[in-house]
C-alpha cells in the first residue's frame, strides 16, 4: 500500500506492507537513530514524534503515519546535539543505546511542560529505560539543560 | 508482531463491523497489546478516520470516542474537573507518556484485561459502553460478557455528581498493578471497584450509613475474590484492597 507523509520536514511517498511497523519504516528511510529495544512497548528506545507527540514506533503501524508528520532524532539534530552535550558533561551515557529515545522524549517534554518539577520529569520519562546509568546523571543533565537559560525547574504545570 | 494481508482505513462503522465479522480480521486500536501477538491475520481494520478520537461533554455525560488515547483522558480538563483527577491517577502509571499517546480507550475497554487500571477506574463511575450493533450497555455487564465481534464505538460516563478517587500499587514503576482500587461516592452511597486481583475488575455498591471508613473498607474488600501470581499472593492482595479502599474512602471524606 502507498502512504504519504512528512518525515523530518520532507514530503515522502512510499510503498509499505500493511503490517509494517513505523520503526522498520523510518529505519528503511535511513533514520538509523531509531532503535529496536524491547519491542514490547516497555523501553522507549524507539520513540519518534507523530504530529509532534512522542509515540513508540515499535508499536505503531507505518500505515497510521499516512497524511501525518513523523519526526526522528535526525529531524531535530541541532537540539539533540545541544542536549547531548549536557548528557556528556554529566557522564550520563555509557553504551548510549537508549539516548536517541530519551532525547526525543526530553525534547517533547520541553515542548509540553513549562518548568517541570523533578517528579514531573520522572513521570514524563518513566517509559525511557536505561540499563547502564542508574538515571541520576540523566536527571542532572535534564535539569541543567532545562535551566540553561537561567531559572529553576520547579513545577508550575499543575 | 503478527503479519497481515491488508489494511483498511474504514469510511463507516458499518464497514468496520462487516470486515470484523471475519475471524481472521482484526480492529486495531493503539496496537500496543495486539502487536505482541503472532500469526497471520487477514485485514487490519483502522477506525482512525471516523472522528472517534474526541471527548465530548454534554449536560448529562462525557462521551469518549474509542480512539481517544489514554493520554487524552489523563489530560482532559472536563474529566479532571468533574471527577477530581481520578482518570489521571488511574493511567499515569501505565508505562510512559509515549505509550499512553498510543494506547486507546476502546482497545483497553474491549480487552477487559485483568490488570486493567482503565477498567477499574471506569467501573467505579456510572459508565456505559456503546457498541455498534449491541447499543448502549452498562460497563459492568460488558465486562462480564464473552468476547464478541461488535465494535466498541464510545464510552459514556455519566455526570451524576459522584466524587471518585483511585489508587494502585506496583512492585516496580511501570509494571502491571498488584492491586487497583477505585472508589466513588454519592452522598453515603458507595461504589467500589477492585481490579488486578489478578482477575479483571468487578464492582460492588454499598450503603455507608452508620459505617466508619474502616468498616466500609473491611466489608467491601471481603466482597471480592483474590488470586495469587508472581506479583503477589491472594492474602496480600486482600490485605492491600482493604487498606486502599479505606484510604480512598477517607480521601472522599468518610469519617474514620
Ligand atoms: C507493556 C504493556 C504494559 C501495560 N501496562 C498496563 C497497565 O499497567 N495498566 C493498564 O491498565 N493497562 C496496561 N496495558 C494495557 C494497555 O493500557 C491497553 O489497554 C492495551 O494496550 C490495549 O489498548 P490498545 O489501544 O493498544 O489496543 P489494541 O492492542 O490495538 O487492541 C486490543 C484489543 O482490542 C480490540 N479493539 C481495539 N479497539 C477496538 C474497538 N474500538 N472495538 C472493538 N475491539 C477493539 C483489538 O482488536 C484487540 O483485540 C499494558 C500494555 C502493554 C503492552
Ligand atoms: S522498542 Fe519500542 S518500547 Fe522498546
Ligand atoms: S546508556 Fe546504556 S542503556 Fe542507557
């Protein structure tokens, strides 16, 4: 079947299988940042944005992207690199396999929540598992990144 | 992940229903649960073009389209205002934001999973399921029905001035709950749902007149059956249910 979508700002027309997962589709389009982790909707490694909202591409059919906008890390490379430098500064990556999914969800959180508290950050990122770091470095990096323009993350969302 | 021969984004509920009468075909909600299955399917039936991804509010009720995501019911200001955060509390522990942006209310209700926070929460409210052929039936009745090949169109939650509260316990964050409890009250008339026992959620109604929160909780918790699995024993679940019902009753203003 044929789908038409915008992938990382580019209009695309593609032939897909009816049962093709969005994960396989974006990787076939060269978006290698998107990782296959658990494949059971638990780990968040496969996070991409569908119309700007973070979703699990391992559990989303490519056909559902028809007529919509898909963004992967490749589509927000400058922002991803900026946040990535905060991760590096805190030693918050070891194998780095979880980073693309984490970065996509942190950038989605930045757009959705203004000034999130530590609890709100943890809740938003609960679906991003990391087998290496123990999360503390990631949390420091996120806080530093969100506070980069001055101010404090203190939770004014609710 | 299963394989499928065709994908049809339907133009009407009638088309969806007709396609769904064939056993090999399957309606796709958010696909979170379905994709864990294997084997060969015929046609994947997609309802996403029917505008069923809206939460509508009238004087009497909320109507939640089957394609609304769990994230939508978590964040909906109308549901939050009317039911005091019970929806948010019931779904916020389910895996993560990305997951809840995908999983649908229709798939969650149709599935009637034992561990379901969504079913437990909805059962404590005056909730109905609108089926394409079967019409509107109380959720409690739907939960007990055998699986059929009808289409879940909407979930209706009545605005009957009920106050509600929710609590669940998990062994680790984002895991399935060991127990899930939802309690609602209208004056001293109480409706209590317990899920993840680990059987699917059921509810009971109790009159709270002349009872303390402790007495109400003891009586309510004793009305349900509990089982054991790797997450917890039947005894542990029975104990947790009583504790959480008591806490929720107090949260809703029942005197100690
Ligand atoms: C890893 C994981 C963890 C989970 N943890 C929890 C948890 O802690 N608490 C909790 O409450 N839930 C949990 N769930 C369940 C989840 O919240 C959803 O209930 C479940 O994924 C089904 O929703 P879906 O939209 O993905 O449906 P699908 O997977 O798309 O469909 C599920 C079933 O419903 C049918 N269906 C879908 N829509 C309709 C419709 N409109 N009419 C008729 N039939 C329909 C499908 O054919 C299928 O049989 C978990 C699921 C997974 C995969
Ligand atoms: S690979 Fe998608 S959630 Fe793990
Ligand atoms: S750094 Fe290895 S999984 Fe996160």
